[in-house]
């Protein structure tokens, strides 16, 4: 290959390279131009879109601002209206307050004027009071000079005089009221007592009017009742006693007011149980035999009592009634034993006084004879006993002593007073009615101590086993009118401080003695 060819090839290659470079440059320049145009178009479009978006954003912002503005304006109007109403109310309140302040100012002015008047009146009163005190002091000094007494002494005398008059008038008034109340309340008191007795009597009656009979077995109850109850009806009819058959094991209860009938029924039932033949005919026979034996026993008991006392010639019917007293009790004290005690006490006192001892014993033994039948005859047992004694030809003196031993009639003989005293001694002696000796003595001491604590009391004595308290007063310290008040005060204090059965009689004695000597 020749050099020229090579050169031509080299030149062609260089030219080709240069042409290629130029073409590349041209193409690159064209591409750059196109890219620039594209970028300008994109930028222009972007600007247009941005402006459009900006316009839309501005419009949206304007709409939102308008809405917010509208809402704010509405809220402003509401608040403005609220503020106006509040302002109106405040104005009204201010006006009212101003009115009130004006009224307060007026009242304050009137109060100040009133205070001035009151201050002036107070000063006037102080001046008057000082003047009165001065005058009172002068009058008091003049009165003391005239009367010769100090103010304290005069006051004491005046109070003592008023107290004395008041006590006297109050005592009269209380006594009059009490007498009127007693008259008006007598009927009501009887009704209350009857009601209380009815309510209280249940337990006592249950204890004092029943007798228990022990059975050998529970089957005996059926035999006592009998077919269709004929045996128990026959026994109740023959004895006058109610038979109570309940769930109590192996026991039959006999209920009746009369202890004598209960005793007859008890003995009859025990004999029927022992015999085993229980039917109406047998019941009548047994009851009749027991009644006959009881009659004999009653006479034996009565005869023994008359023999023990040493009294003879008493009617057989009265002797039988004395036997019935063996089955009676009074405040848990056997009446026959009580009658024997009264007889012995009457005899001892009659012997000491030089009276007829046997007559006194006879009156004492028979004084409670009415208790043998007082459940069958109406009236006090003392009156019933006197009627019985009269019926069986006792002497008038004995009859009167029986009737008067509880003051149903006034005692008019020494024998009547002896029987009354002996009856009280026997009934109220320690142990007779289940009262402990220590309690008995303590009650009497407390009774006397209460009476002696009152001013003006000289002596006090508990008598009749504590059923009465006699108070001796100093006549110089206690006037007649005050004795009644003192009696009421002692009775009230005894009621408040002591517990005792029954009632306690309070007797206040004022005695004025004048002693002189003839020379």
C-alpha cells in the first residue's frame, strides 16, 4: 500500500472523525435545544399549573376566611347581645343597690338619732337610779332608826311571817283538797282495787286452791276418767271439787276454794286408787265415808283446841267450826294455830290485869270463828263470827269482843281491847307470816329514824309491828296547823324510802302542857 493511500486514508479518517465529531456536536446541540425547549414547556406548564393551584388555594382560603369571618361575626353578635343583657342586669342591680344604699343611709340616720335619744334616756335613768338609791338608803336608815332593826333582820322576820302564813294556808287548802278527793275517789278506788285483786289473784289462787294427788301409774288416769267420763263426773259431783287431768305425769290436780272439800276429795281419791274399784256407786260410798270420818276428825281437832286452851262448854257446832279452821290459812299463817296464840295471849294479859282469864281465852279462841264460813256467807269475818257466837248462846261480852277485834264495831270493853291487841301480836310477831326477824327489826328502826329526821320531832315510836308510827312533836316548834303537813311529809318520805306490806298509819301528836303551882 502506498503512502499516498495511507495518507488519503488517514485524511479520510481524520475527516470522517472530524465530520463525526461535528455531527455529534450538531446532534448534541439539537438535543440540547430540544431539551431546553422541553424544559421551557414543562416549566411553562408548571408555572401555569402553579398559578392555577395558587388561584384555587387563594379562592379556598378566601372562602374559608369568609366563612370564619361570618362565624366570628355571628359569635361577636351573640356575645355582644349577651354582654348587653348582662350590662342591662348590672345596671338594674346597680339601681336597686343605690336604692337600698339610700334606704340604709336613711335607716342609719334614724338609728343614730334613736341612739342619741336612748343615750340621753340612759343617762337620765342612771341619774334617777342614783337618786333613788340615795333616797332608798336614806329611807332605810330612817326605818332602821324608827324600828330598831337592821334591813337583814327585818327581811328575815318578813320572810318568816310569810312562810308561816303560807304553810298555814297551804295546810288548810291541802286538807280540804284531800277530803274532797277522798270523797270523790272512793268509788274509783274500789274499782281499781277490785281490778288489781282480779289481776293479781291468779298465781295466789293457783297456789292456795289446788291439791296434787300422786298416781301409781299413768294408766290410772283413764280409770279415774271412766267410760265417757262418768267416773270423774261422779267424783266432782260428790265432792264439789274440780279434777284436772292434764299432761303432768302420774298426777291429778284437785281444784276448789274450800280446803276442807279438797281434803275430802284427796282422801276419797286415794282410797279409790288403793281399792281399785272405781265406778260411780263406789265413788259415792267412799266420799260419804270420808265425809263422816272428816266430821269426826273436825270435832276431835276442835275439842283438842278447847282442851289445850282450857275452855269448856262450847257448843258442838262451834267446836266443829274450830276444827275447820285447821284447814284455813291467813297470810300463810294457820288460822287455828293463830286462834290458839290469841287465846293464850289474852289469858296472859287478863291474868296480869286481874281479869277473868278463862273468859279472855274463850274470846281469843273464838275471835276468828267467822273465817270457817266466810266463803259461804257475805260480810266481814268478825261480824259473821259474832253472829255465830250469838246463835250458839255465847255471852254478850264474848260476842262484842269477836265483832270488835277488827274495829268493825267500836270496842267498848276491856276484853274487846285485849282480843284486838292479842290478834295484832299474833299476826304481826316475827316469824308468824314468814318475815325474817332481821328484816323486821331493821324496818322498824328505819321507820323511827325517818320520822326523827324531821325538825320539831321529839320522839317517834313504831307500834303494831310496824303498821303504825306515832310521832311526838315539840309544841313550841310545831304549831297545830303544821302537824297535818308534817304528817303528810313523813308519810311521803316513808313511801319513797321503805318497802313494806300493806300500809303504815302515821299519827302526829302535839300536846301542850301548862304546869303551875298553888302555894
